[in-house]
DNA sequence: GAGCACTGC
């Protein structure tokens, strides 16, 4: 570890030149289990690059309250730093927490460290993620998701159980990590003021853009870790490409004809449809290649692919064949594939943007950031030297934005604001964010919470109401939490808990386009004229009636894994309801009550039929339409509440529930007094 | 009559 951190290695990398990345060995969700390990574990630990720096590192970390640590993931920093601290007796008075953006990472890292410490998981070393807490009173090294630590902070804003908090993968800038920055900084200051045991905060990043981190944590020192590095050659196109898919196709086959067949290719693209189309084209072309050109195995990779198909990316291609993986940005961080020699980067990504005025989130194809382009390139140099073909010119690269905009600046802030207030932050409008969201986004979130009755304004300040405090105890979007809290008034908590659980997981329904007619026929049995919520509820009830029978799921195009998740979520929500002393009962066949409750809870998402047959969203007065996937698509209900707006070719409402105008008026008389135009019903 | 990047509590 050099004492002079300047210039950081990455800043020396010039586009187009050879640059170096170190060896990575990050456990990924789908990383296949290692076979047998021949090197003893304590020898392995000493072989890690970080081991050389241990004395200086400990010396620094002992003294510092804040430190920023740069090193590639898997240089050993995530597994070793917590052990070094513990072994040196630093932070022994409490627990050392290490946060991760992803569950799988928290779980597998804990497993690895427990193995290295030769202790059973859940004793000295443990982990906590949603639905799973493998810790005990003996646990001193605790791996957890960033969201989990945030949730704990609501009950204990000073984080008094912890003496050290390590925020890992900070460069990813998830909403949770960004909020945690502020939470740990506040906790640190308050603990000092209250003469409590100090809190040490270590921020770990794999990228060099740490000026912000250092500045934010009182100009804290930045420590650099070097790792094992492999050179990667970067290539740019000579001309801008108008069709990146065509360019990708050409590049794939150019490499295929020139490189040894054992060298696999990873192509970064934007989404499922594009990936499947290019996969078909590649397979077609590969059939008619000249002699001397080996066969090609084309494998798509994206998150919505069933897990068994995702695992295919890890199977080596048959001898003499080349593996070509067409992937979304899931392969940037979540899935780690070995053997990649070539990366082809289209330079494009599909990402969500949020418009606070309309409250609309739009999924759009856009250019990657420079940091993202480097991350993609790095995937070619994990075991050995590699190449990255960028399907754009060097000047185009120079014009990319340096960093991906942190998620907190492009998402709906309603949940974040509610959580901050539940944490007892006095002035949420001026919370000390590392990267401030726009004032419009903050204002819009607070207005939303005010409409739901979660906050009140007094003399220009906002306060959490008793209702808001209860809402914050649910791991849900505020409007869902509100709906649950209203449900006892309508004697339908059981039904609402099921519906909210169904809505809070990824879809529980399969829709294979090739079997469209079968899907429609199967779905018809559960279809309700009252809307999609009630239809989902019917499916869930049927699922429970057959005890989740797999055969039944297949016949009815129901995703049994996600249904299992629904049950877990429901159990968790029920638990919270019991702690809040909510009355849990079922309304049985009287589903009108369920719809009344949904209308009351979701009134901000209401739409009204216009005389010309179109719909207007009542809050923003923008034109909206019923999504063709809705069971209400054929009908023309006068009033509906909807779950979300999807902006594609039009602005579509998804997951609709039929409601009465009167119910909406009852829910928010003032709000609707000026918006509703009830026609004779 | 349409189509969904990726996480997480």
C-alpha cells in the first residue's frame, strides 16, 4: 500500500491504452461452488495482496474514525479487513457490521469468513438479510444488506450495538448506501456529543472517484490497496455507429474468426428482447460459417430468465466451441463469469429515470457512464489479460458522463423521506446527503406523504404523524403501508395483506408469448370483473388451496418460486401488524370491502373515464390508458385506482381495481372536491 | 391490443 495515493492508478489509464485491473474473486449469486481447494485456508489468506499491507493498514485504521478504502472487490478487503480489525482487538466492545448491496453477497461472504475463522456460521461470524438472521449473541462480525442496517437504524439511530460500520461497494451508490452515509455520520457525531463509545466508519469502494466520499466524511484519508492485475486492451470504433446491434454482430463474428475458440466473449446489451433477437441471428449465422471456424454457443443472460437457464453461463462450451454470452448489466456486478477474454460494450444501458413533476418513472435506453464502461471492460481481465471492444469512438467515450447518477437522484423519494423522519432526523428537507436529490423531488415526496397522512406541516417544518410512524415500520412503499393500516376499518386485513404481498414481489404470473391462448384460458378461471387485484387474490387463494402444488402451478402459468416469496412477505407483514396490535380478519366473500379499502389507500393513483372514452389520472390530469394485460382492458369502468404507471408507447396504468367515485370522495374529500367530476352512475 | 435494466426492506 503506497503512502502517496496520488495519482490513483485508474487516473493513469488513458482511453485506448493498455490499463490494468487486478484479479477479482467476488462471490456472485450464481458462482458455482468450488470443487476441492488444495491450498490450506490460512495460506490462502496470506497470499492475498492485502496481506502485505496489513500492518500499515491496521496502524491507520486504529487511529482513524473515518477511512476510505479503495481496492478491487476480492483483493481480499471485504473478507480480510473485518478479520484484521477483530484480531487486532479494534471494536471489540461491540459488533463490526459490513454492509453489502446484495443479499447473496452478504450470505456468501459471511460463509467464507466463518470458514476462514474455522467457526460455525452464526457464532462469531454471521449475517442478517431479509427473512434470514443467522447471528447470535456471540456474533462480532456481521455481514448484512445495507437495507437491513437501515431498518435497524429506525429502532436505534445511534447504532449503539456497533463499534465499526464498513460500507462496502460504496461506489454502487444504492439508495440504501446513500442514506446510510448520512445515518452513520449523524450517529458518529451524536455518539461523540453524548460521550458514547465511538463509531468507526470505513467506506470501501472499487473505483477511484472517492473525492466525494473523503470530502463528505470530514476529509478522511484515502487508503489504496493494490491487487493482482491483468492488462486489458481497449479498442474503439473509428466511426460512430448508428446501429450498435449490427456493430455487435460484426464484432462477435470478427473475433470468432480470429481468436482461439477457448476465448469466450461477453457482450453488454440493454434488454431481453434485443438479446433474444441477436441470439437468434448469431445462431443462424454460425450455422453457415466457412470451414476452419469452430462452432459457437450463444447464451442469453438477464434477470428474468429462470435460474436454471441462468446457470448455463457457467457451463464451459464443448471443446473447440466458443461461448458467446449476451447479457444485460446483470453481468456488471451480480453475476461473475470466468473465462471471459473479450468484452464487447455497446455503450448502452436501460435505466430508470424519475420525473418528480409527473411522478413518472420511465425506463429508457441511454448511454453508460465512463465508470460503467470501465466496469464492463474489467470483466475481460479477471483471470488473465483480455480485450474490450467499445462500439463507439474515443471522442464519444470522452463525452460520456464520468459517473452514473446515484440512484437517490433518480428515484421516487417517498419511502426515503418517511424513513428519515422515522429515524428522527429533525430537518429532512436539508438532510446531509452526499449527493443531494433535487428540491423538487424532495418536495414532491413530502407532498405525497402529507396526502397519505404520514406527515404534517407546522410553521414550515414537517413532522411525522402517529400514522406515519406506523407506516414506517413496514418494509413497503408508503401507500401500501397505509392501505394495510386502513384495512381493519374494512374488516379485510387478511385480503389486503395478501394483495400487498402479491404486488410487492416480481410478477407471480408467467406469460410465455408462444402459449398465449393457453395462458388466457388458464387465467380466465380466476379473472374478476372487479379488477386485477381481485384476480390476483383469486389466484393466490387457489394456490393456497392446492398447497402450492407444482403441477398446478405449471398448468396455470403461476411462478411457484415467487408465490413462495409472497408467503414469506405476507408472514413478515402479518408479524408487523401483530406488533402494532392491528385486528386481523377476513371479509370472506364481501370483496367490496377490499376494493373500498384499496380506494381509500390508493386514492392518489385514481383515474377517471372521460366522455370521449379516454382516461385522466386525477392527481396530475395527464392522459392515461388501461394496459392490455389488465382484466379490465375490455371494459370502460368510470373510476379505477391503479398500482403503477408505465410509460412506453403510451402512459399505461397497470394493476387496476374498479372503484366508486363516492369511495374516493370519502377517502379525501378536500383533495377530490376539486378534481372529481362524478357522472351519473 | 402491449412488452419489463438491476437491486433491496
